[in-house]
């Protein structure tokens, strides 16, 4: 039997943090992070998703482009329903290629 958590598709966004010197020791600057980092998809037996390499993004404008890349690598589609009830891909597999100009 699967739990509610196991039914979902989980993506983790990890923002890079910076360090500061304090009394000769490096410390994390609390509640501050770069607008860049990595995306991970959690493995899921229910969905047939394996944990693979993460995808890095360099700025927030690139985040959705990289999320799309990550989902496509794992054959995952994010969908919506149109007014006729059809499932329409919005990101990932079957979604048109991004043309990011940033």
C-alpha cells in the first residue's frame, strides 16, 4: 500500500549559500542564499522515476527552463486540463522546447 507522500512527484530546489569569516571560522550567513542552485527529483517506485544527476541553474530566470530539462530527462509531464477536459502538457515531456533568450 502506498502512502500519500509516495504518490507525489517530488522536486527539491537547493539554493547555494555563502559563508562569512567570523573569528577565523567560516559560518553560513543566516537566511541568505544565492539566486542559483540545483534541482533534484526524488526517486519514486510508483512513477518509475530513478534518482539521477541534479540540474544546476544560474539565476531565477533560468529556473523554469532547468526544471523543464529535469522533468524531460525523466519522461515526466506536468499537465493542466483545458475547457474540454483534455490533459495539456505545461512542462516536461511533450511540452514544446523552450527558447530562453536570457
